[in-house]
C-alpha cells in the first residue's frame, strides 16, 4: 500500500500524482515505442488503427463522458476531418477566382481538418443547446445522416460513391502515412490529445464541463455559462474527432461515404461506454475492445464446433452478448474493472468486495428540466 | 441600509400565481428568513433571485444594481450564491472539485492557456485552492477533501453544498432549507455556522427554513408567505404570535 503525504497544493494539480505514475506510464511509453520494431507490418497497422480510434474516443469522451451530452453523430465529424484532409492534400482547394487549386502540405491540412470539424461541431452545438439526453442524441443522429448524404451527393468535392483516393504524404524520402512513420505520427497525436485533455480537465473549463454533466442548475448558479461551455465542449470534441478522421483517411487510403455511416457513430459510442464513461483511460480501453473483439471472435471461431462456427450471425451474436454482459455487470466499463483489479492488489490481502458496491442515489425531485 | 430589495415580485405558471406581488427589503449583515406552508412560493422566490425563472412582474435590486434581467450565470459573479433544497452537488466529483467549481466565477484564464496549462493557469489554480482551503477549515471538511460526493452521507453533503456557495465569496447567500434532513446535532452545527457566516464572514443571509427553533435562533427578521402572498413580516417572536400565521399553519 502506498501512503501519499501531501505537503503542497501543487501535488493535487500535477498529472503524475506520485512516482508510480512515472514508472508505469514510462514503461508503457517504452513498450509502444519499441513495439513497431518487434511486430510485423500487419500488427503495426492494427496498432495505428487503435491509436486513431482512441483519438476519436477521447474526442467523444470529452463530450459524452465529461459534459454528459450524448452524441450519436460523431461519424459526421470523423468524416468531415477525413474528407477535408483527403481533398486538401489531394486535388487541393480551388476557389472560383484562383487559376490553380492550392494543394496543402500535411502540416497545414491536418490542423485545418480539425478546425473545420470543430466549426461543424459549433454549428450543431448551438442549436442543440436546449436539448438534453435522448433528444440531443436524436438531433446529432439526424445531423450525421445529413452529413453522410452530403458526402455521397457533393460529387464535385467528394467523388460520391465512386470514392476518393487519399494521397500519401511524402516527408523527405519517407512515406509519412504508412508503416512505422505513420505509427509514430498517430501515437504522437494520441499522446498530444490526451495531454491536452488532461490539462483541460484539471482547469476551470474542464470542471465546468463536469459540473454541467452532474447538475446543470447548480452549475449555472455557480457562474458557469451553460451555452458557452457546452459549445466549447462540442467544438473541442468535434475538432479532436476530426483530427482522428484526418489520420483515418490516410489509414484507409480510399474514402467513400460508406466509411462514415451511422454504424461508425454507434461504434464510437460503444467505444466510450464499454471503455468506461467519464475517464480518458476508457477511450483507450474502448478502442482496444472495439478493435480486438471482432478479431478475437474470428480466432475463437476456429475452436468452436463446425456446426456452431459456420452458422451465420454467430459473431454479431457473441459481440452483442459480451456487450450486454459488460453493461450489466460493469457500468463503468473496462476502466471500472481495471480500477477494481488495481485496488485489489493495492489493498492485498484486505480487499473487500463491498468497497465498490454502488449506493442508491438520492432522489432529485427539484430538477428544473 | 437596503442591500437587497424585491418590489412587487410576481410569477405565474399558467394560471397559478406562485408568487404574487411580494415586497421585501434585506439589510446588509442581517439574517432574513422566509417561512410558510408547503407550496407557499418560498423556493420560487429563490429561483427568481438566482434568475432561473423570469419574473412576470416586479423588479429586484441588489447592492445598488437592478438584477431583474441579469443572465443566470452572472448572478454568482455579482455576489449572490445559493444552496438547494434537495442538494445539487456534482455527484461524480470529489469534495475538492466541487468546492473549486465554486471558484468558477472568479477564474479568468483563457481556454488556450488552460489546454497548455501555462504557468499563469497553475498560479490561478493554486490561488483558488488556498481560498478553498479557508472554507474547508471554516466548515471542518478536512477529512472529506478527496471523497466522492456519491459516497458521502447526507449531512456532510449539506455542509459541502454550503461550502461550495461560500467559495464564490458571496455578499448574499441564499440557503434553501439548510436543516432539512439533518439530525439534531447537525442542525446545531448548522445554526452555529449560519451565525458565523453572518458575523465573521460578514455575509448577508437569506434563508428558507421550516425548523422554527433554528429560525428564531438565527434570524433577525422573518417574512411569512402563503399561496404566494405576504402574510406577515417582523421579528421571529412577532410572527409566531400573529393570528394570521397561526391560522395559515393550523387552519381554521
């Protein structure tokens, strides 16, 4: 067991609360840096995909996990980021008064993809200010359907269902969007996004977001501007998801509207809920879950009797069962389970099961909703 | 000296006149209590002052400023803080975080500086923390600093909510039934704290309360409401002996 003696207020502000953080996350950092040199290309690609999903997960976590606004339309922001990146680095931006379209370098187009998605986030965030819960989910869902339609119909830009080839990014004589360089690029973006979120969450805006999640009315009475904070959350969340989309465009190499359907939005929501709503760890755990479960099931199929394995629909069935099981027994997701395991070893041998027993919440009858 | 003034304050919900032409003035440094039977419109007056509801008629003035149309999130910055009848804390956050949210109206850091956690943000955070620690000492909350609200008993939550309101450094504090759900001992503590808030911190107190023991102990003046109208007005003893008040409470 570790006893933490606090002698200054800064200890509560630091990201690394004690030396254990430095050791464990340092070790993790070494593992992820060494990983691409140990595994073959396929696994490096899978890990890159994992980081991209985790970035999008962090984006949605800020909105749904920390501000408590459920979005069923994050595929739209993901897609906006992806298409912006593909168009700006591919055929370039062409405006009526220009002779030649401007083709952007990656280092400009990448932030622009995030900014454009962020602006789209504000555009949906402002009309959605008065909506909460299931109604907000429906509004964002509708928004995602509209954007999906835009991707397929705005053929002069997106090429519609014919698809759009995403150009590889050359940096020196290195292909930045493939193999190890792309792995490190995605990893760097993921780490940057997580640090950015951690900073946000330990400062007034992050606390305001969490306050809105738990009680809008008292947040307002404490001087929090609901409209501004919610719009900020939408913009940041959409922007980060847009960045993930831009990386995803290069990962796919070929964009079509089918990559950004409602199913993608649902997958992102499943990612944050299964990972553990309300924690940044959850975004990463969720990405691991969403990517590895279908693969795990495919491997598991080899060990099942042929009659069962060959039945159509076994994989979605198992996926669904595991999902339901997780939601029932672990409402705080994989991160919740992780905390329990960590606690078990920290308290060993004194762990009590009741430590994590959920208490009934007090009734809130005075809610002005 | 008039510190807060409500003039002809009224609000209708459809055909229901929840508050109907209420006038009162609060002097600086006093404890003013609103009492009345259930549904008399006491909490509605609180919601009007904290601008959660828009009044249908009348005006409010606080510290020489008209606050009838101020947006709700600016009320805290003007110096009016409140607690809620059914505790509205941030359940999934620690006591410390809850109290720090109380400092929100005093934070001026920009989003950009926050995402990079520039030294200016750290400095501001440390300053907020020092202020929060003063309140923690004042209310004896040292033991609970890092506990999550959802794991705390009701009585402690009540104190944390009072603390959160105090963290905004208010000039006027609105307490909505500070003793509801508290046992005898906790109610005693609450009475002492209200006295201290008034005397040591120099904060004017406006409260809604049912416990007449607490009311007569701490309040300087009492306003009695019934069906949104003013029934009586005066010192706790005067009000308790008023025949109209007795009639409203006991019927007849």
